């Protein structure tokens, strides 16, 4: 699970897709366009008329928005697995690419504070 997914509750596929769209402040048509699917298909998903998605689409949602493909497909939390450093780096880069300017400035300030802390620790200050 990632983002604002509800723990311990089983959401329908439509609810999960609506949750992603809402959390990303998107319109259904924008969500569809970014994933290369039709707006009508997104409507069918969010209305509950379509109750499954393909694994490739779930993985595309994961890589685009950061929500676990396992969660998208099943509604269950992802299996506990430790991310590799490369996966963590790629996920972080993808999240940074989607940030607005205000969030980018906050992240940059945080990174600078970490660098300052490391320098202080290495010089013994």
C-alpha cells in the first residue's frame, strides 16, 4: 500500500481507482489520458461496471502514481518486501517528478539539511 490507502479495509476496484484519482487531484479524463486508456474505460472502472484490470495496467498505475500494483489488483496491502536501493531511488525520482514547486522546494530544503548534518557529523561539530 502507498499514499492514502486505507489499511485493513477492502475497497472495491472502483473505490481504489476513485481514491487514486482524488488523491492525485485529477479528473477521470486526465487519469485516462496519462495512462493511455479511454475515459469511458475509467468511467466503467469507477462506476463498478468493470471489476478487474489487467496486470500491465496495474503496473502502469504503480509506476505513474506510486500505488502498489498488488493493491490496485486485489485491494490487499502489498506483500512485505524490502525495496532494493535502486527501487527506492527510482520510486523517489518518480515522486519528485510529480511534485509541484512548493513541494520541490520543501524537499530541496530537507536534502540540504541532511547534507549539513552529515558535514557537521564528519567534522565532529
